[in-house]
C-alpha cells in the first residue's frame, strides 16, 4: 500500500511538504520526502519521518528503509540524525551517475 503524509503551514493550511511511503510485509519504505525550499531547516522533514516511525512501530514493522543519492548530503544528514545506517550501495544508479545508498532504521524488538 502506497500512502502520503503531508505537512502544512499553520496559518494558511497550505501544503509545504510531503512524504510518500509504502507498507510492505516486514518493513516500511520511504519513497520520497520533500519540503518546500522556503520551509527547510525548520524540522518539517524530521517531524514527518518521526511520525512514520511511530506508525511503522504501531503496525509492527521491523524497520524503515530508503535509498538516497551519494550526492544528496542534506538528505543523508537528515537520515543519519534519525539513526538510519547505510546497508548497501547501487553503483551509478541515478541519471547524474551518482550511487544510491540503501539505508535502514531497524526497530528494537
Ligand atoms: C532533505 C530535505 C527533505 C530536508 O528537509 P528539512 O525539513 O529541511 O529537514 P529538517 O529541518 O527536518 O532537518 C533535520 C536535520 O536534517 C539535517 N539537514 C537537513 N537539511 C540539511 C542541509 N541542507 N545541510 C545539512 N544538514 C541538513 C540536519 O541534521 C537537520 O537538523 P538541524 O537543522 O537541527 O541541523 C529537504 O532539503 C528537501 O526537500 N530536499 C529536496 C528533496 C530531497 O532531496 N529529498 C530526499 C530524497 S531521498
């Protein structure tokens, strides 16, 4: 099942960011997370992913996983801050030639 979480600007209710994910039998995969440039570094992405972590735990999935480009250092910093670890790499995966890092966050039993 693919689904989306959104975050909104409190005064206008305008959507300023989203997180697309899918629930698989053992884990939840983050497919995309994006925050409007004017609203970055305010904790919006962190809050969306923390919400998804709670949801994944509540439905008894073992982990969150995702892939991120080696050229995307802001996203890598975000995921590392949340405790994600690199568990694999796909060479030259993206159109710009960068590798994909496979990252996951395993939950304690
Ligand atoms: C990556 C992205 C989602 C981060 O969203 P955000 O709401 O600005 O992130 P947050 O404010 O929640 O940041 C949380 C932490 O992530 C890290 N981080 C986020 N952006 C960063 C940046 N530009 N440089 C360094 N660290 C960064 C920091 O550790 C930050 O904590 P801090 O602000 O206390 O230092 C956003 O930059 C974005 O939409 N980028 C374009 C789309 C994209 O690359 N998505 C990821 C696809 S895999």
